[in-house]
C-alpha cells in the first residue's frame, strides 16, 4: 500500500472515531513526531561531535601510564 492510500484510509478511520478518541490519536501523532525529531537531533549531534577537533590535543599527549605500571594483569 502506498503512502497516499494509507493516509486516506487512516483519515477515513479517524473520521469514524468519537471526539475523545480523536484527541488520543492526535496526542499519539504528536508523540511520534517528537520521537522522530529527537532521533534527527541526536543523529545531528553525533555527526557534529564525530567531526569535532576539540579533543585532538589528547592525541598529542604522551601516555602517563603503561602496562608496566599495572600491579595485576
């Protein structure tokens, strides 16, 4: 089933619902949209962080400890 047909069928079903149930459907769609927006935002933040050079200076520091410093292995 394509998107347009699915939307049309869903709208027809929603039109048959009582007002109280339509409010519930509306609340659920708001929830789904917020969830999708959060996923998009999280993905964007991950991309920005992965490309960031803020912590590159750590690659240039020498290691303070080595395996020889361990008391137990």
